[in-house]
């Protein structure tokens, strides 16, 4: 087909620019109200039920397996003041009534030393509950314990486990220590120390299978803690006296050495008066200012020269350099050249080429061009000279600045060292004075050896088991299962970044949803379905889409419609083929053009060859346009396949040649559908969108991400594409009813539900 050489680049109907879509904000009463939350939970009711059942069953099993334990508690008041011989700061300070110190004391009570003391006092080494070595052989339920299958080398270091059986090479002392460590671990696992509210009272809670043992263990920890406080005070007093004596002797030597070091350094470096570095600092400040100015001038000169050199490398005439264009001399020479060209043109029209006046005019033009080239060369050389000059100045300033930095660093180095020596000497003298003062206060003072805590409530044997609360465990298991199931359901709804309802995509994009295309299930293909079942919901949705496209243009129905999407697999090809065949079967003249040269699929839908197509038509290879058109015998729809795209055809796809093809075909058909690549994949789609009357944007229900749709819509908006609306494909009727506030009735199509169709 011969195409005209020139063509008006305007599309068939100019695209209408519209404002960017508003940001989607969920409306109160829909996605954020109480009933909408209930709908979300109802959609995942199966998951919530399974989660509740599993957690409830697990809670029942756990409650039945846990043996009954009795809980007894003893209470200790921490921070009881003690009498002092003198009103001086205590060497062993009393426990101050603050939360951190009280928490520290709770850790002391649960220490291994206190636990060892309780074991010795209560003879817990002979109690099978605390000594794993004395426990009887376990029953069959222990086969469910994962600890049973761990190696003995690992179980030996875990609390409450027996020592390895093979210990022939271990000495009796080591065996006894391992046994004691196991008893301590078991005992500490049954004891918990907590603070009662914001008070200074520590509650010692002990658990045991025997009520008397629980009370004895709780009281034993309290008594062992008080005894430890007494012994700690005695040991601390002795250690303080020895520490003060040794520390004072050491500090005397340090003070003497530090004072001697200060005086020797002063004499050696003549630093009785400090040197000032203000002149050097001022020079550095001024030089830094000059360095910044020189660096700016260097960058500007390099930029101008680089721009001129870049234009020369790209083959652009030197006269296009901005400095050349701004030169008054160049402007004057260009004006003279233009005037000389005009005179030559006038003389050439009336005189021959050998006429003296014509020859003189040509010589004048050549002379002006020579002057112009000379002036351009001079400007380029001046740019190079300017760049060299600024670079040299910047380098000189930078070297001077580096030299001053080195000088400034050496001026204060000796003073810094002297200040450090003086600080060390002062610190040592202060420490010596403090230690001597403390030694005078403590020598001869007989501190009262009383603990700073008091057992205010001894534990009594409990009468009822305190653990486990079986009913509460089962209830909490059911509640936890339900909450986890609901949280999972709401999380899935929250992270769903696809479109499930028409109002979602309309609010987000500001565009109407033209049709909701239901998914087809079964062996029949969609393009065959529209002929076999012309009144099915699928066919009705296609007709609704066609009506929406026609009503989108107030003046007249659109002739050319581009079907685009954000990403692959949205169902554009199937939608174009189905809609084209359906409208053609109703007597409309329909042409479908496959513009997706990356993944052409339209010819496969109609089972025709992909030889002569759009690619060949763009390159003027067929003799007639009819040689590229395939006619569907079942519906009468025409199709131009993609063809075999060459680099030349790819280039023509986004030029006026494609516009001429559309204008040449428009009078022959009622509507022309363009099947293109996704907007985020093919850049040519944006150019094609300006050549058509309308763009139908295809979004796959429950699959296409919102970010991808918004990015594609942004690209279309930036090129002023006239987007008529949205077509949602592969809509599941049952799933849509669970999301939508309006019911879509597809019940009479249930015999078709069998196997999903591949829309990709």
C-alpha cells in the first residue's frame, strides 16, 4: 500500500487532557466501618475456625499433660535502715529504695549461691523432685518429649536433665558437681521473685508438687538471702580497710610521678606561656574563602569548555556553542552572511552563475564565512585558556591551604600534651585526698552487722494447687486461636494491594469502570463462547464495555480504541479478540490490529499465520493493504497480525506512518481495536495512545497491583492519552459478591464452572 509522504500528525480525535487522579482515601462507612470489618472476617471464616479449633485442642492437650503444682510465697521488705556508729557515708551502703536496686536484690535471691545454700539447708539433694538422678524411669508419654532424642552431651548442660550415663572417665568430684548443678537448675526453675507493685517488698514464689516443700523452699530462700547479707557486710568491711591502705600508698607514688612529669615537660619545651595560633587560623579562613571562589570559577570554566567539546564530539557545528551564539561579532557576521545570501539569491534569479555580480556575491559570502570560522575558533581558544588559568589558580590555593593546615597542627601539639599532664596530676591529687579522708573516717568504726532486709511474711503450706488453671488455659487457647485467625484475615486484607471492587479503582484513578468481565470456566475459549452463548454474562459484559466506550465520547463514537494494561497477563488479547468477534457477529465492521511485537498472540487466537502483518505494512512491503488483513470466517471480523518486526518497522510504529495507516483504515470500519504491549513494558504504547480516539485500560481482578496501575496511568496522563475507563477482567462472581456491596447474579451460568481459562 502506497502511503502519502506527509501527513497531519494530529490523531483522529484529539486527546482530552484530564487532571491527575485523586489519591484514594477510604470513605467512612465503607472500608473503615464496623460492618466492613465483619465482611472481611466473614470472607476468611474458614481460616478463623481452623485456627480456633487447633489452638483450643492444643490448650486441652497441654492442660491435661501438666502435673498439678502447689505455690507458696514468702515476702521480704528490702531497704530497712540500720544504725550507724557515726554519721558518715557507709562503706557498704544500705539498699536505697529505688526500683533498680530492688530489682537487683531479686536477682541476688535467685542466684546460684543462694540456691546452693537452700539445697544444703533443706536437703533437697535427696528429693527426687529436684534431683533428676533419683527420678524413676519415665512412662510412655516421654516418647513424645523431644528432649529424649537429643544427644547426651547436649542434655547434660540443659536444666532438669540427667547426666550422661557413660561417665566412666569422670572423677567423683566432677560427678558430684554435675549432680549439684542439675539440682540448682531444677530448683531455680521452680522459684520466681517479683516486686509487689511499686512497693519495696519482694515476693518469693516457690512451686512444688508437695505443699510443705513449696512453703519450705520459699522460706529457705528468704532466710538464705538474709544470711548472705550479713556475711557480705563482714567481708566487705575487711576488704575496704585493706583496699584503702593499698590505694593510698599507690596514689602517693602516682602524685609524685605526675607532678615531676609536668615540671620536666615545661622545662624541656619552654611552655611556661602558651603560644597563640590566631594568625594561622585567620590566614586559613581567608585562604579557604579564596579557595571556594577559585573552585567555583574552575567549575564554571570547565563546564563551558566541556559543553563546547561535547558539541564538537557529537558533530555539532561549533557555531552552536552558547558562547559563540552570544558573541556580538558572530551575530553581526551571521547577519551579514544572511544579507549576502539574500542578495546572491536575488542575483541568481536574474543573472547567470558566471556574471561578475554573482561571482562577487559568492566571494563576499566566502569571506564572511572565513571571518565567522576565525571568530568561532578564537572563542573556543579563549574558553580553553580560561579553563587552564582557573585550574592553575585553584591548585595553587589548595596547596597553600594544605601547608597552613600542617603548620596549625604542629603549633598546639605541645600545649595539648602539657594540659593532659596537668589534668592527670590534678586527678591523682584529688583521689589521694579523698582516700585519706575516707581512711580516717573508717578506721576504728565498728559497723553494725545487720541486713538491710526483713522477712515480713513467712510462707505457709498451700491447700489448693495453683497450677495449671485448666479452664483458663482452654479459654485462652480458644481466644488466642480466634484472635490469631482474625489477625491473619485482616492482615491478608490489609496487604492486598490489588483491586477487588469497582469503587476501589474508580476512587484511586478517577476513571469509571466500564465493565466487569467475568471469568470463564470450562474447556470452551472466550472467543468461541461469545458466538455459542451470545446472551451469557460474559457476552453481556462485553456489550456493556462497548456501550461504555461509545458513550465516553460526547460528539461521536470513537473509531480507534487502544487496549492497554500495566503489566502482562491482564487478558488484553482475549478481551480484544472476544469483543471484536462479538461485535462483528452483530454486523459491525471490526478490525483488530496486533501492535504487541514483543509477544504477538492475537493471530493465535484466530489460528492464522503471522506472516504479512503490521510490520510489513509499516515498511510498504505488500502490494495491497488487503494482503495483510485476515478475515474471521465465523464472525466476519478482520485482523491485522503483528507480522515479523524489523528495526525499521519498530521505528515506524511510533511515527506518522502508523497514523497514516489508521487514517487509511478508519473509513472502512466502524471500530478499530489495537492490542498493545503493557504500558510499563513497551514505550511505544504511550505514542500509540496519542494516535487513537480512546484508550481502554485493562486491569485483572484480584491480581494487578495498585502501584503498577497508578504508574501506568501516570505515564498515560503525562502524554495526554484519552483514557475512556477501566475494564476489569477475570472477575470471579462469587468472590466479587463477597467484596462488593452490590450483588452480581451469575447463578444461571453455574453449569459452565469447571476449569479456569488461561488469560495470559
